[in-house]
C-alpha cells in the first residue's frame, strides 16, 4: 500500500545494460533494512522502478537480471533507410509483459502498489521532461508504453507514442531526476548514478571524477561526451537542492518580518518557488544531502546496449560495493 507521507526516495539513473548495478545497490540497502517509499526511474531505472512497484525485491529482481540477454531487449532494425533508429525494442516489450518483470494491475492500485513510482520521459517536440506517477495526486495509469518511452534512447531505439505525443528517453533531459524525488516531499534520498563521482574533502560535496587520460580516438571521445551529458542534469539538480535548502534557512529570517511585511515576503517566496521549479512549502524542513552511490571507474559505454551474464555479475557486485562505500561515507554503520 502506498504511504501517504513518503519519507524515503530512491533515484535510479538510466544506463541500459548497466542496470544490474541498481540491483546490487538494492541488495545492500535491503540488508540494512532501508526500503524506499518512492522510486524515481529513468530509462533502465524506470524498468527497475516498475519492477519494485510491482512487488519485486533485490533477490527476485536479480533472478530476472541473471537471465536477461541482449536478444530479450532489442534486435537489429532491418530497415535502415526508412527507420529512425538502429535497433528495435519490440523484444523488450515482450519481456516486460511476459517474463514476470512488471504487474501493471498492482502498480496502478494504491492499495497494492509497493512504492510510489515516478517514470520520466522527454516529449520530442518540446524537449519537456514529463513525470508519470502512480500516486493518487496527479495519477497516471502506468503502462508498458510509459516504460518504453523512458527507454527510447534517441537514434539507438525508436521513439514511443503515448496517445498523440511522441517521447524519447528521459535521460535526454534528466538522466538522474533528483528534482522529482525532492518534489515528493521525501526527507531521505539515495541516488544511484553510473558515472564516476567523488566526494570532496573540503565541503563533502560530490564532483564528477575526471578520466585518467584524455580521449585518444573518436570512440573514447564520444564515450566521454555521453557520460558528461548524462551527468549534466544531475549536477543542475544538485544545485537546485542546495538552493532549496538555502531558502529553508532564509525563511526562518523572513518569518521574523512577515508580520510587518506579509505581502513582500509572500511574493518573494513565490518568486523563489517559480525559480527552482518546486513548491517550497511553509512547513518545509531542511533536507539532508542525498547519499550517492557511484562507480569508482568508467563503465564501458557499449554496456548501455549490451546485456550479458558476465557484465551483469560485475555490475551487480560493483553496485553493492559502491553503495557500501557511500553508506560508510555518510557516517552509517555497515552491518
């Protein structure tokens, strides 16, 4: 059953065939009795998020990932001159509907859904990020089309139609949509990214980890460009997170003068709400910094479109180890 006042949010970034990394993170969190009330997912994060909303846990989701192969997700597009994508995702549709990954009846029933689910996708004609939710307010009946729309990597996979509207992967605009988790009112947020980040010693903020060497060929240059592009929106969301916390502090000062200048204070807060794109509520509490699980080295970009047993095993263990390290860095006890 969906909690009326969700406190814990888990943000799962996109990454295609790297998605087993999420499951390793989940295994560690469940071992430490941390269970999300909200899951926000983009691309493969939407797939794993929908599975969690369907009632899967780390063990059952890992059982699905262990047998997932490239042929279960995509096939070559045999019409290269007329198609707008290199690959066809009809196998993924079949897998989601027939191999036990998702239960749409449960996802869309507030009495049965395991978590609040947020799925992101990008409207092609406007570039606007859309957030689809199974929650009671602003509710969408989540379907396989919503998941596929979030997985529709431009040029690689075909776009997805939702009614008259065409969508691409949510990662086009926000690969790690932290803002969607903040908007739920969650007070404790864990973020899973698949681009290396490190925590600075001086201010304990997260920064992208620089590559060990500059690109030496076109492939390496393209890979690095993709990684930075996927991380850019998350960095913007982190700045918004810091700004909202600053507003929470400012409100304490503003409350002292609100009795004398209510109109001025109210207008100021409304302007700030509009600026950050979120509602800074009157009872808003300062949020703790999110815990961020991220790899220590770059994952080969080809793993976005490759699903193999060996890499699933590597990524699963990597996710577990990286979440453990992030947990310790946050001052929490590892059982």
